C-alpha cells in the first residue's frame, strides 16, 4: 500500500486533525502511534467499526497540535501561554519525550554548551556529589540524603539513608540508583543499596561475604560495567575485607573481590573507572584522603594488578604538585591527572611507575578564586576532556588537549562536583548549594 499518500484523521479532545502515516511514522515504533499500525505501517483499522477511519484520543488538543508540528518539521515551537510541563506530560503519553528532548537541545558538544537553568538545593547542608542520569535528569547527594530529579527538573521523593553519610551515588539506568554509605560502628548497616529513582524505596542491598560469612563494610567509590552488568565499589571492612567488591547488577549477588595488596590502598579508593576496551578497572586513592596517591589498573580475569603508580617515596618539594583526581584515557594509553595548581598531567600506562608529564599547553584557565576552593575534578566525554577549577569548568580537545572553552556562571561559588549524561552537563556549587544545567543548542534547520 502506498502509505505515503494515506491520510489519517484524528479526533483529539474534540478537535479534528488530519495528517499522513508518513508523519506519524516519524514517532517511531515505541510510540502510541506505532501501535496503530502493522509492521508495514499500514493502519490497523476495521471499516465495519470505523468506517470514517477517524481515531479518537482523549487528550489535550493544544499540546497535540505542538507535538504533531514537531513530527512534521522536527522543530519544537511552544506557545508562550502553554505550560512546558503540561507539554512534557502529553509527550510522555504519546511516547515522544525523546523527540522533544532532541528538538530542545542537540547532541552534546562542550564547545557549544549554554546555561539553561539553575536549581536551588533542597537540603540545609551543602551538596557533596551530583550524578547525571541517562535520560537527562540527575541526583544530588546531601549528607545522608539523595535528591532525585527527572529531566524536567521535577523532584522525586528523596532517598533517605537513615543518618548514614553517602559516599557515592550512581545510576544503573533511568529507574535505579545505587548508593554507597558508611557503616556505623556496631550497627552493621553500611554498604551499598539499590533504590528506585521514582519512589526512593530500597530495592536491594549488596552484601560482602568473607570466608562464607556476611561482613559489615563501608562502601566508597562506585563504577559500573554496562557490557557485563557489574557493579564495582571500594570496600573497607573491620577485618580482612579491604579492597574492591564486584556484584551482579541483575541478581545482586557478589561475584568477585579483589583484596588489597600489601602496601597499597584500594579499600579507601575515591575514584573508580571501568575501561571497556581493556576490561580493567582504574582504582585511584588520592590526596588528601591519603598522604600519598595510589593509582592502579586491576584485571579481574587474571586476578592481578597490571599497572600501578604512586608518589610514595618521591622527594617533597616546596611547590609539590599533589594529584587530586585521575582519569584513564584508553585511546592514548595514558592516565590524566590534575593538581591544585591548575595543571594537567599525563602518565604513560605502558610504563608502570612512570613519572607524570605535566603539560603547559593544557594549563587551566583561572576563574574567580572563591572563599573555600574545592578540589578539581576530571571527566572525559565523547573525546572531550573536562576539568573543574574553582568556579569554572575548562574544556580541552584535540590530540594535544588544547584548552578550547570554559563554562562559568556569575554566582554559586566554587564547583565541588560535576557530571555529564543524557546530553547535559550538571555542575554542583558548594557555597550557594545550587546546581547548574548546561545544554547544547540544537543544530539549525536549513
């Protein structure tokens, strides 16, 4: 059937709309319109019960007009008198949220980011960590609470940890959040929990077993493997359970444990990063958590540490450059590090124990020095390198990691954490307890 010429008549809330199957097919198979057609995009209609081929949908006709125009033109034009949240709710009903998101902002490009909004913190204490969700939302850790926001920045019921301090938090998917917390002495209630992002309810707890006994432990940094559905966390117990624990995301069962070698520091690690290409885990314990920095790559298949670096034993200089964060860059066989002097450095992982090559070409751009500066953080996303310093985030691109742009706003104080995901960048400020939302402008339609 030549469906390109097939007209469809829709009655939405009493208003008649006429369009074509071609336009509705732009919504995709997972939309409400996808259910109206067969595999060849022919209408599923019965002329006996529906002789006019008119379909009634009991929804808001004004919002439908905007969404239908989006399917026709790939442009989102929202009238000034229309609530965006109402439009998003209607888009969710039709299965068009992804279309609205892609029209509202384009694919992530750090050099084209713009500030789209600021959200005030919902807790009396300062936020300590922010994590971007896969669908454009985020969550923020405040002491013993985790506040969760959807992509419209509507807050969901918070995750409460019963006065246990949150060490790290991460998204398994859009519906599940993993939280690591401290173990309270004598309570045996620390560890890792899986929570619903929409309700804040506890769904599972991840236990550590040692010598066939369940142990109490403090969970630290988190990382996730999307390929084989694993959860990694640094673990610090009361006896011998120090190191990196591994759990299956689906069953919640512990599958492995990498015990801390003599003279190293894995249980206190504050940065984990799973490397898909090499099937290794980057583990970093950084200053000032420890007097010395420890960075290593663990291979769980061979059950050994395949690369390591530490500044232990290095001569102490007056202008000593202490490593504050580290991130693996698989394509260049290097570990990128940053210090409090606004320098980026690189360690060649092909040489175990090699020195840091500090790069003057990657000097960070100085921002306003806040009253209480935060430790710098690093992130790598789609070939672009990010580093927060004081009240700004610097962006580096190219093989030599040249500084290309900077993200900065006028208030909020120093940036204590930032995260990238769902085609957004979120920056959490310490002094004003707010976070910023940065989005890429959509590409112009010719």
